[in-house]
């Protein structure tokens, strides 16, 4: 695991530094330049590439939990070919691509339950992406189209594919961007991609380099604040979130993050005020952004805060709704276990903590907290007989 704080502080003090990143050439020639394996900051495998006679044959990407996230195969010429697949953490198919020598013939997106994606906003994003892909069939090197596709892929969470677009773009563009805004845009996308890869020092570097160019946006500072939140540097996180507010006083993502920070600091009243504001402003939050894919959603945090503020049954109901909509949410199960434990329902606490661990909470959050909770409360369950909850119904996970 990297010493994230020392590295990030060095980025903050001298963020325009000489930094050499292995630039891939175009997708049909970059194989020799790429490492066989890349890892998350917690040493979990992120991508595994397979080569044959010096050429890239296929690669697989993985979630921080260790579960497979996607797999792609390549033609002898180095183009995406055949079928590409992305998966949910439970192994269900999320996206199916059908390629022919780099051209996307078809893309099908599925919901967690196996049904086709039906959200109109997501469908609109997918339709825009289809238009871009269709145009790229006739001009693979159109810079504007490559910019647009990288941006669309970031918003849809296809980070590895977005990074390939940027690598290809830079290989044919030789870093000669048409204007400052274009460079600023690419630096912002790189920041988002490397943040997703948990290469936080690179992410902060690109975000701040983008901010240094011209008129930094609220979203940029918000994203930097999010990185510092993830490495538990709350003072720095609040510093950049306040910068985000100066740029946009109604930025709803700032309230999301401030709620999480004050929850961690134990200031539950302040945290609840922020999460309540964020939920009221949810209409301004794109339902298919990077932040939506985080497990510690507004609702997961609000369920925990209800409990801490004395409304445990409301907290339980909130968390059960989250789990109903996303049975893979390990953070919701962890918070559920905390409520059960505090209520003396050690059997249900034990089951909730174990379920959270089975869903990869420790690996996703680089934490061994669950092991301590399981060891403690799974022993206590043997000492206590579980009855019914205070509101008169039997508790179910």
C-alpha cells in the first residue's frame, strides 16, 4: 500500500512536476508498452493482460473485492474484437459489447437483476455513445469524437475503455491540443480515471494541473476533496470542498461528502443536516455518475445517522431499502450490523457483518474493521437469545 499522505502532499506542494506516464500508442500498436499486471492501492489486482508473441491477446479487469469486472479480447492487429463483457460483483452480466476489428457493432446493458437497462437518462447516454461509435467507424482519429467518447465512457463507468481512448488520442495528437480548454478537459478526465483506479497521487496531480489552467470548476475541487476524504485527510478534504462551494454554492455533491466527513468525525447533527440537504437536491445529481457507484450512498449514510440520532428503526428501514435495491452493497450490511449490535441483537449483527465481509467490504475499503466486529459479536451471539425488535416484528436481514 502506498504512503498516500506523503505522496499526495508532495503533489500539492509541487503539482506541476516532471511526470512520465507510459503513453500507449494507438489501440492496434500499444501492446508492448503495457505491463502485464496493474494493482489498486491496496495491492489487489486491477487489470491482468495476456500477451501472445508480443501482442496483446486479451485483458481482464477486477473490482477491489477481487471479483472480475470486465474482459476483452483483441484481434491479431490489436483491435478490440469479438465479445467484450462487463460484470456486476455478483457475476451477473452488466454490459455486452460485440466488436469487429475495433468497431462496436452492438452494445447491450443490463440491470443488476438481469433485466435490460430502462432508466431514460442512462438510455439517453447510451444512445449518445452509439452515435459517437457509429461516426468513429468512418474516422477513427477524429479528436472531437474521441474526446466525446472518453467523456461518455467515464460517466458510464467504463474507465478502462475511457483510458484507452485517451491513450489513443494522445498518441495521434502528440499532446498538441487545439486550445487550453481541450487540454483542461483531458486532464480532468484523467483525474477521474486515475481516481477510479485508486492511483490517487496521479489523480490529484491531473485535477490540480487542470485547475491551474483556467477557471477551475466546482466539480474539480469537489473531486479533489473526495480523494482526500477517501484517504481520511478530512482537513484537506474540507479545504477543497469549500473551494468547490465558492465556485458553486449549490453543488449537491459537497453536501454528500461533508455529511460523510462529519459522520466520521462523530458530529452526527451536522452530518444529518448535510445529508438531508443532499437528498433534497438529488434531482441535480446525475443518477449514473461515478459517485452513484460508491456503496456509501446518501441513503446508507442517512440510515446510520438515524440510528446515531436515536431513530434506530428508521435507520433499519432505510438500510433494508438500500439492500433491496442493491443486494451487493457491503457498506449497507455493515451499518445494519452496527444497529443490530447496539440493540443487543447479536445474532443478526453477526450475520450482517459476515455478509458484508463476504461482499468484499474489507478489500473495497482497505480495512480489517469487520474482522474485529465479527470476532466480537459472533461470540456474543452465543450468549444471547434473540427475540423480537422493539417495534413488535421479527427482524430479518
